[in-house]
């Protein structure tokens, strides 16, 4: 039952914008080709009506939807009114819905969860009832507990529609909702949209490129576009009368929707046909401007009595709605959705759990098998250095890889929902971090328990705590670094390569493992102070070499002892003297070589101070988290954000 009448009016709308795809450099330089996309478009649509926008590729169908939704870039003239109120971006986001051509839902959520975790003002029993009602109306009840990546294309399209219907929109725009669907599912989707528009009182505008004759009864209005010009707009039943009056009757047994679409399409098969069809379309456009005024308003889906009653009640006022959910409601909804997607025993959910909890402990167990039998000879300094390098590398690189494999799914969904005005980037990152950081804590704790006996005193709980916290800070830092790159880099592989390359650079220069800090040029040496790796590696080196009494006066190998720390003399089989050099007297001498400058002893209280290194390591981590939140507040160019939504 329709309780109010909503009217959408477009009056003489013109729009100019990009008419050809442009490269990234062309967009930056502003040299992309632009032109007039929509030319003098006028139409009227009432609640409960379905309007089909028909036209060939490049006719301006999607541009019209973007103009109505206020998402389009470029100059626009004319009026777009909702109940005599100018349509703004905020008004559209509050009262209307837009089902894009492609929508990336979270794959591990079920159909029912996807609808339930859509942000609305409704909560509790009211929302549960609404979800069940929408699933029944869209014929999705039988797949309610099936994950989104296990439903058919038709069911996926209907679920995309349900995500918008759950918000009770006044106007619902759909870009090619029947694309790539077979005839039966095309009929099903259009019939469901028609029934939903009547039941909920929603004005539906959808685009179609190849309309079938069996959907004709479900379309109340039709708009034919050709290169931005209006060939016809009005009621579908009056369409036959109009074209018959101007001399273009539809032949019997022909699909009228397709017949007049072909009539409104430029024929490019030859030069002669191109010129002839252009002249014909120009004549049709001009004819409609002169004689189509009475057809534009058409007949409303509401009866005249209902319209008069709505007018008496003041239909010029915008209808009441449930309103927008609060920031806390949205945050809780996002957090609950992330948890539901992670703990869902579907393929994507199981993959997330495995990556978040078990990959890092398994890699540390792999390292333990290589290093558990380290002998205390001179070569152990190199061996333990390799262990530290591998611990840091595994921690950083797994933080990058896990983020690359998990985050892009939520990032793309964020960009799509942010365009609807539901929430902004900092709130999205906050909820994502609230889920990701606790998982990384337990993963690091398990991995640290495996490797800590090789590098420290397992009986000292504070040493174990500091060791785990250092690795946790490194893991979160690499995760946040990758998130910042994924903000603008769509390809996950490119983002991973970029993040790994940056990490390799600061591990090589700042850790003092692959190259001692002592040998760096002055500008590189001071640059290491601006990297997290310097402090994390300094802590690990101190824990392994500086405080261990097991690394004092180590023998050269199993058969040669160090009577002199710097030189051992023995005889070989030929009676000749062979010199065996013990390079390091103890762990402190090793650290002196790695961290001292100008052959002067390092100030261990400054360089190897445990509390200082731990504090600075986490300062970098917290700084990167804050930086990301600020980064997601910066308005990006539209062409950058658009690639995540298409």
C-alpha cells in the first residue's frame, strides 16, 4: 500500500563530461576529450512506477543515472527535483538508492547476513522482519544461508537490489540489472522490480541495452536516448500511439521496445546508412520536442483519487524516513560484519582465519627447524645474525602478504559504500583495525613462543614480552604501510611489490644486519633514525648478543679452541703453521662492529636501550595508524576512486 506520493522531475537537463576513455596522465593534465553527453532531458516519474532508460552503448544511459544521483563530474544545467526540492548529493544519499552495474559484496557472508549488516536505522526485531520480507520479495529465501560467492548471477543481482531496498529508498536507480542474464532470469528480475515498486512505493529507474518483449508489461515508462538526445519519453502504452501518429507504426509480431530502440540507434554499417540514420534520429528528436509534450507526463501508477489525496496531504513535502544511523551504530555494524565474515566457515572466511592466526606461527616453526641446533662456535655470530634477519623479514613480509590477500575485498566494499554516504575512511579503518590487530597479537604470541628459546632466556617473562611486542609492532607497521599503498593502487600484486620493495630497502640499510651501520655514509646513517627497522633490529641484536653469557670466548670450531682470542696457531699435516682467527671475543665486540661509528665504542645505553627501542618501534606503528586515518580523509581524484567501484 502506497502511503505517500513522491515525484521526481528532470527539467531541461544538460550535462557535459568525458566522452572518451583517457589515460592516467591525460586525466592529471586535464587533456581528456569532453563533450555534451545529455541534451535537454526532461521527464517526470512518480512513486510506484518503473522507468526503463533505453539506448545503445554511448547513448548517455549511465550518465543520466549519475546526474540524478549527483555522482557525476562536469558541468550540469537544468533542474532535478524530488517533490519540488532540488536534488543534492546529501538528499540522494539519504532518501535514494543506486544499484551499480558491478557491486563487490563480501564473499564469505551469507545472503541473510549481507542484508542484516547493511547499515540502517532499524535494529533488532524490526530489522530482522525487514530482512525476511525483502528476501521473500526478491525470491532469495531459499538461499538465505548460502554464501555470496556460491549463489547464481541472478541471485547475486537480486541481492544487490535487496541491499538497497532494505534502506527503504524513495528513488531506486539500477544500472543494467539484467546484464548477462538469460531470458528467464531477466523476466524474473524485472517482474520482481515491478512488484517491489508497487509494494514499497518506490520509483524505479533502470537502464537496459537489449530489452525483451516479455518485460514490456512491467515497464510503466520508457525513455529512449541517442547520443544524449531524447527520442521519446513517456508511458509505454502511449509510446505505440505516439510513434504510430508520426508515421512509425510497430510491425505486428515485433518487439516494440527493441523496434523503437533500433529506430533510435545510429547505423554505422556504412557511410550512407550512418548519414541517413543521423538525419532520421535528428528528425525524431525535433519531432518529439514539438509534439511530445503531452506524452512526457504520461499516467501515474497512482490513481487520480490517490494523487489528489496525496496533494491534499501536502505531497510537496519530503516523506518521513527512518533517518540515517548514528556513527556508533555504523561502527558496531561494520565491526560485527567483519567478525561474521572472518568466523564464517566458508572458503573466504577459512582463508582469513588461517592467514590471520596460523601462517606466521607456521613460518616461525619452519625457522625453528633450521636454527634449533645452533652450536656455540665462532660461526654462531653469523648464524644468529641470519636468524634475526629471517625473524624480521618473515614478520614484515607476512604482514604485507596477509594484508594484500585480505584487505582489498573490504577496501572495494568501503569505496562503494562511501559513495553512498554511509561512512568515511577513518571509521572503516578503525573497525578493520579493531578486528585485525587482536588477531595479529595472538598470531605473534604463538610465533614468539616458538622462536624465543633460541634467542633469549625463556624463564624471564619480561624478555619474552618485549620480544613479542617488538615483532607485533613490526607486523602492524607493515600491515598499515600496505593499507596506505592499497588506498590508491588497485592491483594487489603491484601494491605488494611496492610495499615489499620499500621494506627490503629499510631492512638492508637500517637493520645493521646485511650491512653494518658503521659503513654507511653520513646521510644514510642519519636517515636510518627515521625507520622502524633500526630500533627493532637493535633490540633483537642486543637480546641475542649483548646479554648472553654463552657467547663469550667461543672456540673456532669443535676441534680448535681459542687460547688467544685474536689468533690460534696449529700445525697441519705438512708441518706448516696454520692461523685460525677468532673474529669476535664476545657478543659485545660483534655489536661494536655493527653499530659503532669512526672506530669509537658505541654508546650502548643509547643505541641498545631496550625500553627506548621498544617505545620508538611502537611510536612508528601508532604513527602509521594515525597517518592512514588522515590519508583516508584526503579527497582523492574521482578517477582514482572510480576504479575501485567499477
